[in-house]
């Protein structure tokens, strides 16, 4: 399979492993009542900071849990006039490239820089994505093909779903002689294509008109259960030809219009499903002097959705999206150019098909993704959660400010827009967990405990209710203890074991030192891990 090469690739393909794990520091919480210093328990997050470090910070709690990721990274057009610098020349990115790529980075083109910037971020996004999840990435012609190869490498070419084309309603900045770009694209990849949980779109009024019959299950239309079209004869697919049982116990085979033996649409297992759910419609007709069964399937309105085309030409354009953001933030400091339409993100979230999904946007910009999630929760009573990451200074003044106004409502008079309700907490990136090979005591013991618990169990941390203060919890009959005191050396000895009332088949105990022989620990089912040497790295 073709691979993509660029200057600096060898320095970044494993860089996500070297990114320091930083804790998240909550600055405030917000809901319909306003801003609070106290934690309101919201599962919605807006994080200010480098998205590479922020994504690493999310791993202990969210690895493998994010159902839908949407990102709108810099398109790398060479235009440095935007509020979101689009030539990958932000001083922080340039500093990062210098540190990670080294002197080799001095020869990077803007495309090399962009690829170096994107690769480790996509690696972490892939880790956060759920097994049934999908990632949607907006891009234009400048990096479309590079991004496709990049995603093939990280997500796997076999997990590619589609490339959506979206007219933007304005020039994109891509000009090739007399051809001006007025569209961009959305690359869609699954974590695992065979288990991805994306679905179609709701039917519109035109589609629903054909459902003109009704029974106790609701409105439906009838279609023959016999396979029609190509390969519908018995000899075309002999291993897929089988009878289904009629109400009187007789076996019924499908017969084509000219009397040939045909085959059913569904297999026997599918037939049982239809039968149990009331989806089979039997019609008894006279055939000479005997009865003949005809079989139909009922398609119910509530079961149907439209297939999703990869041409999204029916949505609002970028100009409308820009006006909407200006209306919301009319008196806020700063402005934001070229935001994505709320309709666009709503459609992506809708086909993710989970009212309890976690939606992540690590290039959050003006906060469109949170706006879309809040709109949808209000419309259908869902409990979707959003996580936004924005590294620029406007993360609070624009990104979070927009979300606040969407929650509470904005505008006046006839232009007033009712609030969606909802809440979020605002975070900054805090201290690194480790400084060199040592624990950073400024982080605090509880944050360290949370990290250790996740690395051992891959489960979200909930403070355990145990009599031993160092008890983290138990999974699969194994108890975990983090025996740590910042001001003294913690020793795993018999005195410490005497303080453990929790009874499990085995235990993993972290401490600074151990004074018990390894064979004796093994007989007791105890594994000793030394702090900080044996703390796993993300």
C-alpha cells in the first residue's frame, strides 16, 4: 500500500508517547444560573491549551469512550490573516517543531509542518475513539490527499468510510488558474468499520407520505418479500434459496412473475426476526382450486431512515455561519472568521446515532460543536456530552462565551433566541504528573491516584469507599493500593498489610519500598510496584 513520506516523519510517528501527561485544572463551571466557582458536576468540558497535551490529559478518563469526533484543523492555505493562523506558523507550533523535529525542521515546507503537527494529534484521537465510533475531519484541496494517506496510516485504510463534499457558499481560497474552489470536504473514518455505529438521516415530509397504511404498530408501507432485480432466481444463488413457513405450516417458496423459482430478501434468521416483530404480511389468494400464499414485508415509518449521501449541498453555507456567530457574540471582544455551520455539525452528530454520545472537537474554534450538541439535546431530550479543546487565547472570550450565550439565550426582541439549557466546566492544562523520573508533588495525591487507577484498569476513576485510605478499588478480584505520602518514604511491610481490611484474591500495591520477600508476596497474591519507576506511561 502506498505510504506518505515527509521531512520530520520519523520524529513524530511515536511522539504522542513522549507528550507529558498534564492534569486538568477546573477554573469555573457554568449553567443557566451563570458562572460558579464550585464544581457543578457537568460532564461537558471546554479545555484551554495545546490540543496535543489536552488530548493526552483526556486519555485516563476517555480512552475508547468517544463516539463521535469532529475536527476542523487549519486547512494550511498559506493565509496568515485569519484569527486561526492557517500557515502552521503560530509561535507555539514553531517552538514545538523545533523541539521535536530539531534542526531537520529548518528545511520543512509548510506541508511538512502541517503533517508533523497533525500526526501525533490524530494518533491520540484514534485512542480516544470508541470501537463503534467515527471521526469526521473538515479539510480542503490544500491537504485533502495528504490527510487521506495520513488517516490510512493511523486509522487503517480498511476503516475509511467516505469523503463528503460540502459547498461552502464562498471562495475557499483554493485557486488553480481559472478554477476557483467553492467546496470543502469531510473525511470520515471508523475505529472499526465492521462495528461502527453511524446511521441514516430522518425522513422528510416527502418521504413520509408514502407510508399510507396503519395498524397497531403504526404507519407502514408494503413491499414484496421476494427478491427482485438481478440474481433473484434460484439458480443465481442456490445456497440462498430456502422456504419460509406459512401460518398453516406449509412451506412457501417465492415464485417470480413468469412462474420461475425465485428467492426471499431475508434469510431464515431474518425471517424469524420479521415474524417476531410483526413485520411479515401474509396474503392468501386462490390459485386454481387451492390457496396460495403471497408474502410481503411491512416497512414501518419509525424504523426507516434515509441513506446519507456524500454530497451535502442542502446545508447553510459559511457566510450564514459567520453571521450567526457575530449575532451571538455581538458585544463580545474579538471576532471569528469562517466558522462551520451549526447545521453541519448537527448532521454529523445525528448520524452518529447515540443520544448519550460523547462528542469531541479538539480544534474547537468558535464552539460550533458545543452549540450543535446543545441544540440537539434540547430538541430530542438527549444526553450527549461535548468536549472542546482550543489552544488560542480566545478559548474563554469567544469559544466559551458563545456556549454560555447558547445555554442562556441571546438576542433581543424579535431576534431573541431561547436558551438551550445545559452546562459545562472550563479547564486549563495544569502541572505535568511526572518531572523527569519523579512524581510532581504539586499535582496532588488524588490526581496521581486517578492516573494510576486508569493505567491499571483502563476504567474511569471513582474514589473508592474502603477502610484503608490508600485503597483505589478492585476489579476482577484484584484490589489496588497506592501507598504514597509526599513527606515520607512509604514502605510495604507487614504493618501496612495489617491495615488492609479489603479481602480479594490478589492485590497490586504501589509504595516507595518493600521490606517483604518477593516469594512471600507471591504466596499472598500480592504484586509490589515501586513509585515512580513502575507507574506506566501513557
